[in-house]
């Protein structure tokens, strides 16, 4: 899971709806003045893509890496 920091508008949908609580609001501020999410528990990410689907700014994308489990 990757966050495009400059695209984020800080809506928090990715944080609120992550089934594993992987994301939290960061202390970082992007050039638009928003706090993008940060993966605080990246190892718990299921690569389900829910954050990617919910992001209205297309600021998150998920790339499966070798060895990651996928949902059926």
C-alpha cells in the first residue's frame, strides 16, 4: 500500500474503513495543508484494496508483493 502524499485531502476514509487498522493520521502536512495517512502497522495490511477503492482523490494504491496473501 502506497500513499501519494500530495494528492491526499485528509478525508480519513482510508483510516476509518481499514479492516485491520493499518493507517493513522500522520504528523506530516502536505503542500495543500492536509495530514495524509501513514501505515503504522504495514505488516497487518491484507492488501484488500479497500483504502484504494474508497479514496476519492486516488491517493492510495495497493501493489501486491511476492509472498503476500490475497483474499479469495
